[in-house]
C-alpha cells in the first residue's frame, strides 16, 4: 500500500537568514513549497523500521526538491523562512 501525505502549498514570504542547506539555499521570496511523506512503519533503529520520518520538499516555482528528516526540516523552516499557506 502506498499512502502519500501531502501539504497544501506554502508561499515563502520572508527569508530571515541565509542557509547553505541543499535546495533551500536557492529558495527566494515568492517561491511555493509543498511537503509530502509516505505513510510507513517506523519503530526505531533497533526494531528494524525507519528511525526518522523523512519529508520530501518540492519547490514548485524552481522545479527543485530535497529530502530532509522531520527534525532537520523544522529546524530550517523555523530559523530561515516565514511561510503562508496558499489557499486553493
């Protein structure tokens, strides 16, 4: 079974600090980002499952993408960007 969880699009409204993080270093104000992950079993490293949840981040404006762990991603988003949800 393949269940993908996908966010609404988010527009970058402000860049607070520069970053060298893969893909994020090219993001500009006005770019639209979408976040998604596949629903899968996680039990930690000793249980044989995934230890961390990885999020696929797609920059719809520039056609770029990257994968980041949930912890890495929230750190980048909180520190570097201000986002607003794009109502569909």
